[in-house]
């Protein structure tokens, strides 16, 4: 069994003790253990992807709403460069990038849904395989 699994069995106090011992032995060792515990999420203060992703999604929705409210006004695109061919190229490129961004966002949503569905199906399968509490007690 790896050392991380053994320490995880004891929980956060074991990791804190290892960090303190690491600092007592040699401070860079303690710093490495601290960075590992935070980065791996063992202290509950790493990996805030979901939190930040929600904030970014909310900001993107607000930006999309603002863009739709402004329509084709002067705020929607950069001012003319004086070269119509370049302006058309820039507008086409921006439209293409916005479309790719939308498609990528939809892909990420489908990916998250598939991951959630897989985890839920696994949970339901494990739940269905465990014996019910009533069946394990003998009737007397």
C-alpha cells in the first residue's frame, strides 16, 4: 500500500503531522509536502475548478447577454481600419472564433454530463450490489 494511501487512512491529522515533521527535519521537505497536500486536494483547499468554472460561466453569460443587447452597434466590433478587405476578414475571423468557442463550450457541457452520468451509474450499480440492512439481520 502506498504511503499516501496509508496517510489518507489516518486523515488530515496525519498529513499535518508529516508537514510539521518535514519542516522540522529540513524546511524544503516540509514545503514540498505542504505543496503536495494542497495541490492534491487532501487539505480541501486545492482544486476549486467547479467554483471558478461557475464564475467564468456566469461572466460569459453576462457578456453574451451584453453582446446580444448591443446588437450590431459600434461596441460589438472594433472600429474600421480603413481597409474594407481587412475589416471583412477580421469580422469573419471573429464570427468563426465565437462559433468555435460556443461549440467548445457545448462539448465541455456534454463531457461533464457524460462524466456525471458515468459516476451516477457507478453509484447506482454499487448501491444495487450491496445487501439491504433488513436481509442481513436474522428474523427471530
